[in-house]
């Protein structure tokens, strides 16, 4: 595409709108890109022309997908929040979502006890953790997965903020189709390109899809046993430590700063206990856990429940990088297996904020030398503890969580 056309498109896209005729031009560029760039890459790794043509038959760009960067536009931090984990932490733990995942999970635990026990013996991953992931990802296979996988992956590989990553996943999806896992025209995905009941990205289908029912195939679309085995294989590959829990809800005394959060500040659970960190249940930490590493995890800073998590918590984050996702999985797993109730500490009301507001705070903290983990508008542990450190330098009680007052104070 010529420089002149790129400049014109840039002007047209400044308001976030692309005229129909310009979309048509970009669509033609997309179709050309499939032929001149994607096909040679696919052919080189063993994808047949038949599979390639079937995959992209009738496929067009999907302009409704998030995080798109059409040719000539400039990426921006989205002002609207598109996923629950980007907002107030409490919203992620709705009673309906937890109750549904727990009740169906208990049914599945009975139905698939043999497979779950076998997978736990093979991988070391507890069955209740596998069930909780399955429930969160696809409601145990009951959730509709509506998108055309090649439309999603093709669009994102062509024009998204992570185009290079999605191009790799697009090629992997073609290999999944080539291997006969599922016909290309029947391959459905999430809006991010995740496939099947465990919602694996295509590269993870190739790496971790497993045969749990002994029929010689790894079918994460139609086989519940294969889905269970595949989730177990994934977590094992990413370092699940057999015999250790994922974490414990704890109380943290005022003498222990919330700025100590994070896996890079971990210490033995015995050391945390010596500082006064204890389980909210009043029970002691299991003896076999005391010598193992634990890390503070405070998803709402001082404004919500606090956890002492093991390295297995961060294995759960390999499935989805959200702290809240990993916490949801661990908590629902505990409810399935042990019948635990709600968190003992409630979630405080927090100020409503857009990702752009949080990103502005992050940039202000970065300007003062804080490592917030990137000004992406997401409140991860590096952002939380940076907020707490800034609050402490101001002589304030650290909450380690953003609020409207902090936004104003940092802007001065």
C-alpha cells in the first residue's frame, strides 16, 4: 500500500471510524496478504492447499473484535473495559458464576471420577482444579463458542495490537485443521481465538491436547475425558507442584505492608506466619507447606480479601494472566472438593475507573521511578504495590489500590 493511501487512512481513522469504501480497500489488502504472506508460511510447515482454501473460504475481516489497529491508525489504550478482570475485583466473583461452576463441578466430579483420578496420578494436578478451569473456560462444555476461528485469528494477525503473536496462532490453527482435529470450516473459537472445551489457543492444542478416553485421539471439542486430560497436561507442563495447595485466604496485620505483595518478594510460609500472617479460618498452615515458598496476593490491596499463594497459583496464571482468574479457579476448586464457603473478608466498594484513568496513574508513577509493570491500564501486583509505596512516601496509610483521589494527587 502506498504512503499516500496510508496517510489518508490515518486521517480517516483518527475518529475511530473507517468509511465503507476504505474498509473495502483494507479488505482487499487482507485477501492479498493471505495469499502472499500467510500461504507461503503455512505451506512451509506442511499445510496443504486444500486445508488452506477450506480455512479461508468466505472469511472476511471482523471489525467488531477488540484491540484492532487497521493500517494507518495508532494503537490507543481502550477507554471502555471489555473484560471483568479489568474492573472492580468483586465483579469477577458474582454469586451466580461461583454457584454454577461449583454445582456442576460437583456433578462432573462424580461422573468423571475415574478419569480425574487417573489424570491426577499422571500429572499431579488435583481433579478439582481441572474441573474449576473447565467450568470457567466453557461451563463444562455447555457454553456457546460462536466465532469462526479463522476469521478471528486472520483479523487479529492482520491488524491487531499483537499481530505477530496472532500470526503464529493462525499458522498453528491451520496445522490443527491439517492434522484432522476438526474440519477447518467447523473450527469455532472465542473472540480471542481460543478453541474447544478447555479454550486452548491453537499452539496449545498442538502441544497439550491429550487422549483421556483411550481412543487414540485428542478431541478437546467432543470428549470430556480428553478435555480433562488436556487441562491436566497443560498445568503439568507449566510446573504444577504435586502435593502443594494453590493458596490460603489470610489476615495480614498492619505491621506487614501491602507493598510486600508479589512473587518476587516471596518467602517461606513459616516466615510469613512468624510475621503474624495467619489463615482466616484460624487453622494452622499445613505442616508440609511451612518450608515452601509463599507470596502475598492482594487483588484489591487493603480493600478486599488477602491471600498467601504458592507457586501453583502462578501456574494457574499461565492459563490466563489475570490474578482474579487464578483466584476464581482456586476458590471454585476448593468449593467443589472441600465445600468451603465465601471468602471471609468482603470486597470494599472501590471507585469506578476506566483503563485510561489507571494508565494515566501508571505513567505518573513511572515518571517518579516506580516499576508498575507497564502503563496498560490494568491493576496488576506491580501497580498495586507501587501505589502503596507512593502512598507511604506521602505519609498516608497504604491501601495499594487506585482511587479517584490518587488520580488527582498524582496529576498535581
